C-alpha cells in the first residue's frame, strides 16, 4: 500500500523527492547486522507519520463539519502536508540506507475515529490527545533521538521532522485552548476521560516496549543511537519527562485535572 495523499486540503506533488537536499548517508563503517536493526526504524517512522497525516486530515474535516472558527483549522490543514512530507521523507531515507519499503496500515486510525462520530467531540478529542498530548511527547522523543544521532543523513532527517513537531504541539495546545471555553460542560467532562485514556495509550506505545527491553536486559549497541534509535533508558526518560513536566501541567492550565488523568489512566472507562 502506498501512502495516500490528503484530498482535503490538496496535497503537494507526491512525485517530488523530499530528501534530495539532505546529505548522503555515511554508513560504510557500520556492520550489516547493526544497519539492519537501526535502519528498520525508518519504515516504521514512515508508517507512523502517515497515520499522523490521516489524523490531521480527520481533524480538519471534523472542524469544518462542526463549523469551528479561528485560525487553527487552517494551521491543521498545513499540518496534513507536514505529516505527509514526514512520511515520504522517512520512506526515502529508509530507501537510501537499504531499509525495506514501509507497510502502511490505517486500521488504528479508523478504530480511533469510529469512536468519535460527533464532529465536535472528534475535533476536541483529536486536538487534545493526538495533537496537544501526542505531539508534545513526539517532540521530546525526536529531540532526544536527534541529539544522540551521529550519522549525517539520519541527523538531518530527524532535525527536519523535529522542527515541525515543535510547531504541531504548540498548535495542539493553542487550538484546544481556544476551543475549550466554547465547549459544553458535559463534553469537557468527557475529555477528562479521553485525556486519561490517551495518556495510557501513549505510554503503552512509547514507554512500555522500552521498559520491557530493559527488563529483559537485552544488549543495545551504541551504534544504534548513532543511527537514530534511542537507547531504551533514554526513550523512557524522554517520555516521562514530557508527560510529567509538560503535559500534566498544561492539562491543568487548560481546565482539566492533569494529575488525576495521569494517575487514573488505566482506570478511565
């Protein structure tokens, strides 16, 4: 399956390479087994970035159907293009370092959207969970990966994505902050539950696999980090730093009980 282009808004020409200006890979000094493991991250990143693009597109459409105003829907529309570019960038970088083609699966996105049939609830929940919370966590993961990387192509690609992730998490908090005063009380209460469930999902996807790696005492080659794969302990540290130092306090400033959402993340209905 090839990554779809966003139909609303119109996407850029998918034939134009997006990694052409990045430096050539410098991987001759790495062992083949090291490269196989580390470069396999690029197809996985490509698939994840495509899922983000589909979320942005669904959010844009929901904001239109709900009649939401302000400047943030247009910024979300721009974010569709950012995430599609990220997906293509990761696929192209992977191809340049010998990684297999990405395999794209939109099932998680369809499952998420199926539980949000109301346009206003869909817009608010996607803004809160995927943009505000999710992109904040993503920012700190990409930042840690960029800082640890050494291979030139890897480092340049991660830096390119990181700049957009910073903008996207700001967009998420700005947009949900602008929307929050207009939401009915019942929907705000529901978003408290969504925040808790979203935090649990992020932890399961991001931190738990790394914690399992550490529990099993599996070896981790320093060269993996040079090629953009975070050490498990760094991944865990970046995740909990983002949640505890930024996400939870910002939820509180928004009007949600961030500490309760985090504490009860596995008890939310």
